[in-house]
C-alpha cells in the first residue's frame, strides 16, 4: 500500500503545501504568502490553513497521511525551534513542528530547507539509490549544503552540515560577503553575488539573463559565469576532502539556470585542486528535481523517516 505525506516548503515570500506519494507524485498543491513583516502567530495561522487544505485533499482521495514534513529556511535548534531566520524573523524561537503536531495529531518533522532538499534528492532524485555519501550543494540566491550518509543527514553544526556556502574560496580580500566574512563561496558564485558583479560591469541582469548571455557569446558574461563555476569547483574541492562524498548534486535555481557547462567547469576545477584520493571517484551531477524539489524534500522527512 502506498504511503502519503504532506510537504511544506517554506520560503521568504511564500510557503507551498503539497500532498505527495512515496513515489514522488504531487497529488495536490496550494500556497500562502509569508514575508519579512509577518508575525509568528500570523505565519502559524497560514501554515495551519495550508495543512488543512492538504488534509482535505487526502480525504477526498481516500488516502491516509503519514505525517507532515517541513523544509524551513533557517536552522532548527536542539529544542526543535526555528533559529537564525533572517527572512522570517517572526518564527525565530517558534517550535513550528510541535505546534502543528499538537494541532493535527500527526507526526511532524522539520529540517533546514537545504537539508530537506538533500533528502529529496537522495530519495527521489535521478541518482536515488546509487550513492552512500551524497553531498547536495544548493546554489540559489544564497548557497547552502547538506549531506546524506547511508540515508541519514550528517549533522556537524546547527543540526545540519553547517554552512558550506561560506567556505573561503577567494583570499584576495576583494569579495565581501553578506554574512560579514570575506571571500566566501556565496560572495562569488551565488545569485546575489552574480547580480552585483554584473552591475559593477555596467550590466543589469538577473542570473538567468547572465547565463543566457554567456551561452550567446557575451564575453563579459561568459567570463563571469566561468569564474563562478571555477569558484564552485574550488569550494567543492574543500568540501570533498572534508566529507568524502561519492556523489555531488548541484541544485537550486542558479545551478539549474547555469546548466551543464557550469557543472563541467566546476567538476574540472574540483579534480584539478582536490587530493586525488578524495576526488577521483566522486561524480558531479545537476539536480533534476525541478520546482517540486522543496516539497519532495519535505515529504521525504516523513515518508523515509529521515529525521532524527
């Protein structure tokens, strides 16, 4: 008998809710607004309504829901509360999973959104079942990472892998990061960094336009895209020596827009810099999960009992 779960993919401007099967089929979706100014109480009300709608869809389909999984754009502290959320400060200190568990009498699991994305890639991705040690690097507006070892999240700091987007890849002192550091991978290869670098060249473009321009032969944009891929490879070289993955999956909106040429350059740079013992066996692939990645990752927390 198939199992089903509700996935919650929470973001800085909206939250999505889905009813998903263990094969990754999305049977129902709805969404609600979030936002910087929203209070914790307001957001919890929105979350309750989204879960109610997903449960109603499950009843209509006569399927039983095993639980609710939440992908949260923040750390989750030892008490199960949201911590360090810059985009949704109203949720800091709120144990969202416990609130919903009490409300709906269902198991509820919550992880950092990139950690949840790693679960989704591990269990639902194109290479599901082919890796024992999978590193997931999400390159979007910012950069984060998660690692799955034998089906479980590797927890190093803050309940997850820490913050791989802030490994230092440029020691020149010319790449200040929004985190307060300098030379971070995120400061040279993330969506916001690419936009800022293009602006300094007199070009106003979003990441999709930067990579489209690079593919069309725009010399300055091609060099910008190439440097971002090289820095990503340098960052991966460090992460591979530390964590020894057999598979690296590049996900997130910027990685998807960058495409295969970005992946190839990042992989070449990784192999050129990392100790061969750690790099010769690792494969680097692009995520194929698409827009449903967050929902898939959240549902995986329940469907494969990945939390804990």
